[in-house]
C-alpha cells in the first residue's frame, strides 16, 4: 500500500533533503526512523530536493508499506523524529501516485531581513543593506511569469533535458519599516539553485548593481549579463506542493517572528 506523508522541516542542520554519503539528510533521518518503528527497511521518495539549510513548511514523500499498521503511526513517528521534522498527515493512496513526478505546482518563499536579529538568524537571510530600491525589485519580479526559459538562472543548465519552467506566480512584499521582505514564486518545476540565483539578481537590482533591462536581457538571451552569487539558503522555504488529486493547505506558519506583521505589496 502506498502512503503519502505530509511533513515540514527546518533545514538549517541538514545537508538537504536527499540522502548522501557522509552527511545528515532529512530523507535519511526519516527512513531510519520509519524502518525502526515498522521493523523493516523503508525507502521513501520526496517531492523535491531542497538544498542544504533550506526549509520546507510543506513537503510530501511517499512510501510503500505492505505491513498492516494497527497502531497510531502518526503519533509514534512524531515522537521518534527530532524536533525540526514534523509529520502532519499520513494518507493512504490508491494505485501508485508519485510524490515527485505527479506534483503540478511548487511554491517557494524567500525571506530577507536587513538588520542583525538573532531571532531571525535561522529563519530569514540577513543582508546588511540600506535603501534598497523596492520599485525596481518589484519591476523585475513582475517580469518572471512572462518568460519560460530560465537557462541563465541555474547553475548547471546542460544537465537538464530542457530549462523551460512555467512560472505561474511571482511577487515581492515588504513590511512597513522596509527592513524585511519576502519573495514568492510558484512554478511547475525549478532548476538547480534557480530561486537563490534569481534572489541574488533581485538583490543586485535593489542595490543598483544590475539594471531592470540587464535583468530582463538575461531572460531574453539566456545568458547572465553579470555574475551573481546565489542568495543564502537560510531564508528559502518550499512552502506549498500541489497535486491533481491532493491539495492540502500548509499546517505551519513557517517563519514565526513574522506573526502579527502586516505584509503589504510594494
């Protein structure tokens, strides 16, 4: 029987979702915990491959479990997993749906604060910059859904069969003080470090190191006009995953210090 698991995790102490030799991954921790509880080897397949230190406020994986589950697996699994991984739902599925390949949309949110704050240090990226040009930043964000080929916005484009992404949503929000902001993007797929590279370019625009025309030219020519480093991983969250047959709301407010903050569109 195939089960979908609806989870969330803080990624700062993990080397990403995917299991890799010699490092701690979210996938490995969950597989080891499930295998111990069920007393048989369990392999799981995630809906994506978040980078090291990237968070997920909504994430799904599937597992095939033939053993009869006659106990409260949700309760026991949450007790056994570390504090930074939470399981919200375990859903019995018909047939063989795939947590990764069946996803039709993924949403990400990237948070930045521009003043040093120890309470945000693991939840938002710190960039000590002043007087960001939010009008220009908003202008380039609005360009993103108009283009499909993101070859200039990933690290190793040649490893992909193609670099086409259907970006459905993109917006930028800022708090009233102008010292914290959020970049939101939704697409059917994302390329390697695509969001962090995009965020890096958006910051360059805000600091007047990259013009709006140069940003758009990267989308048109498929070549980067200026070198841009990927933004820090800490502020990035996989925040929503949607399937044709499953569309659950996230169960967590994934950046708690922002609770009660009124976000306005710039």
